[in-house]
């Protein structure tokens, strides 16, 4: 059995943020598997088959990748950002656990990538410089009540918060509710950052407060960061800096 | 003013995890500033001055870097992992906010890196595949009571948890107390991962349960991950896989 499976992160968008080990894996691969826009970030070449599939096809896609590897292919599953943060790695292991027992003998590796959360944080300063949490705001795979419970507990713990998938056309009301819960729990002055398409040509960064924030400031390409009580803004020429100090009391 | 300051992440250890933009910054730099073992990861070359300093010297080091940039140097401040997660970026912004007003006119950029948390997660599968939090267990810069409060709230929120700086010789008791609090809040069967020196030649990964975990399993080079209620272990030939499914109820 000479096939293998590598589940890799392409980072948030810029080629300059793709790690050398991910680039090497893509060069050795016979097959690249993933959501269409991510597969399209891998240049076509002779000897490489690119298998793009639709969103919400994660388990079927994962099974396909595992089967290709079992048949001897050298398979790279691509995610944007990091593959272990709300991305394909968990889907591959779900498929593996529930599927063909032979898949457990495969050579499988996860190669980390620069997550959207880390890139968004870097783009404004260091808002995740102290304790923080990371929550997927999509209620496709969990009940909304659980999201709201986590928001309230995160506010009580005074974590900075990074939010993935804040808002889609199919569920516009969740993020409006998120902002209401957070205004109530954290107050209107709390800093919030909307970091859209970080490191891509369409990048836009917007720093404001919960009191000024509106649901329309986010879409599915936006990573949202809410500061802790300690998070500070430094005014200067050009864009302000936002950071969370290392100490707390 | 032609100087600049880039605060970069060298990743957890392997050269293959350093992003091309960080490599390029190091090639353009006149000065590299950081904690001695991290500065030593940058190869010496003509035209590059390496300024290594001791641990707990972060603010003085940050002020030095800002001043060098103001004097026209091209300065790279290095952290291991990601510079925005319990590392130098927050220290530089603390120094900037409290220091020379001219520092606010500097060209400053943060270049993200593969954080220890993401590398540790990838080394065992995808334990951070669902909502999670990230806590620095050192009580050098915050009271222990705040750490304990956050541990209890994180358990109530059912976050997976990533812990930085679990244990040092100067404060061996904190991590023992952490394990007690978590056993009480999460039960003895909860999965815990000790990922030491990930991606370096000294890497060692140990997966066990809170019931079996002992304080000696961690040191300052260990990133600890505790699963959520949902986190699962897949037995197979070789090392087991650990992942947190994408869905929760």
C-alpha cells in the first residue's frame, strides 16, 4: 500500500502564507480533493487530478479521498486556513471512524495552516494576545441554544472571541442575535473587528464597537473578533492597532 | 524614515512550517530581536545583527526593537509559534502604547505563524475541530483565581481547551490544581493530550485521560489539549487518532 492522505491547510489566501511542507505535499500528490474554490487555488499540472466538490459535501468528499488513498493514490485534502479548525480534518476522521476498516491502516497526516483567526488577529495587531475562545456561529450542525450558552459563558470568562461563519444568506438572523447577546453581556463599548478575506486582494478590515456594529458588517468570508474587557485600541496615523495585553486582574 | 518592524512567528520548530513571508522578512532584515533560543533559530549572515535576550525581558526587548526601527533599521521580532498568541506581538504593542510618541508613526506588521496549538492538534488528528478555548496557565501575569474561573466556565461551555505554559519549575503546583479542577468538572474519562516539542527532533505525543494524567506529564515545552464531551479516540495500528466531530447537541 503506497498511497497516503495528507489533510492540509492553504492558509487564508496569500501564497506567501502557505507553509513549505504543504507546498511539497501538493507537488507530490496525484489527487487534490476539496471544496471547489479551495481546489482551484492549486495550479493544474500533468499527473495531478483535481476533484472539486460542493459545500456541505464534506463526508462524501472525505470518503472519496480515503478510498483513493486506499487504492494507492497520493491524496491531498485541502482546506482554507487550518484544516483542524472548522474544516476538513474532523470530517475525514468522522468518515474514517464510520467507514471501511481498511482505512484505519492508511498513512494519514494533518499539515497545519495559518488559520483565518490568526491572520485576522495579525492584520489589526494582537487582539488574541491573552486567553480567548473560538466559536463557529453556524447552527447547521448544532442547536442555536448551545451557541448562545457558549457566548454567555465566554463573556463571563472574559475571553476574547473569534467567530467563524458569522452569517450566511440562509441564516441571516443568527449574527444579529449574537450581537444582541454580546451587547447585553459585554456592553456597547467593547471592541469588535470585522476582518474580511484577509490576505487576499479583497481584504477589508473594520474596527468598531459592539454599540456601532451591525449584522451587515459580516458575511461568510468575514472572521469576527470581539475583544475581552482588557482589549485596547491604539490610535495612530493610518489604521489603528488593537491588542489584548498579556496581563489581567 | 526607512526602518520597519515585523513581528513574526517561526512556527513550532520545523523549518518546513515557516511561511514564505516570514522567510522573506528575515532575509530583508538588518536586526533580529527575541528570546535567545528563538533568535538562535535564525542563521547568522553578513549584515544581520542578532539580539538575543532573556525570558521575562519582553517589554525591554520590545522597546529596543521599536527604537532600532525608528533609527532606520529593518527589524524582525521573532516568536516561536504565532506571535499573536501568548507571544511578542502584545508585548510590542504594550511598549508602543506607553512609549515614545514617534513609535506610532512606524511601519509595523504582524506576520502570523503556525501556533503550537494548531501543530499539536494536527499531530494527533483534529481535537480542536469544534468550538474551543485557549488559556495560558502561567499565573505570572494574572491571578490564579482567574485561571480557575476560566477553567470552570470553559468546562461548563463544553469547549475543547488548549493550554500554553502548563508547568514550570518555578510553579509546579498550578498544573496539578488544573488537573484536579478539570477532573471535577469534566470527569476522569475525558481525553487529554500532551504534545511536547511538536515538529522538533524531541517531539513526543502522549494521549491519555484526565483520570490517568499526572502533573509530571507536562513541562514548559508541552502544549496540553483537553477534549470536549464530544471528543473521540480512534484506535488503529500505530498511534491512535483523536478528533472532535463538527456537530454537537
